[in-house]
C-alpha cells in the first residue's frame, strides 16, 4: 500500500472517493437517506470544506494498492499536542484486511514525530464498526452530540486517547 499525499489540486479525486465511501457507509445512518448524502457531498464541493482544510494544514493521503484508490485518511497535528483525525475510510470489500490499521499507524506515527501525545476524532454515533476500530487503538468515547449538517441530522461521538 502506498500513501499518496493529496493537495488542493486533488479535489475531484478526493471528492469522487468520498462519494463512493459515503454512499456505501452512511446510507443507513443519514436521517434523509441518499438525499442527505448528496447534500453533504455537494457541500463538501461547493463550500470549500476540503480546500479550506488543506489551507489550514490538514494533511490528506489516499492509500493506493495495485494502482487503485482504496482508502483515504486526513489528520492534523495541533499546537496543543493533540492529533486531530478528520477522515479515515477504506472501500467496501477491503475493510477488515488491515488497511485502516496501517493508515491509523501512519497518522499516529506522524503525530508522534510532531510532538503529539493524544489523538481525537468525531465519528458518527451509528458507525459502531468504526467506533470498535478506534477502541482497538485505545481511544474511548468522551462525549456525544446531535448536529445538523447539510440538512441531515447526525449523532456524533467524540473519541480520544493517548498515542
């Protein structure tokens, strides 16, 4: 697996990959189904979420296996000594095969190299598979909330742990 850095010029590639993952993973979690996922994706494209994040120091990497995009991770080391994990996706069919684990180790390694001793993230409360994955890295739930984003209501769980 090769970790390929993504930048501002990779918006279409990242966006296409996110659409594939979001439509696979979140269909049963979005309160308004595929329309909610479309709205989220449209907002990602139109409001500059990705470009703003990149401009503010968020690092995104596509993981590529045999010439195929199979995963995406995004993270940022913060001055507070915490690593913020923004995204971690693996395409359906390859989940459970260690790709997410390798990506998470990659991000944690980056965090340690940049003085971070903690990691935190927000995950959809209904995404129990992801929550279990993060627990396997020693993260625990510290809070939960309901948010409205792009016209869709979500439950979010904040998780945090030592790295």
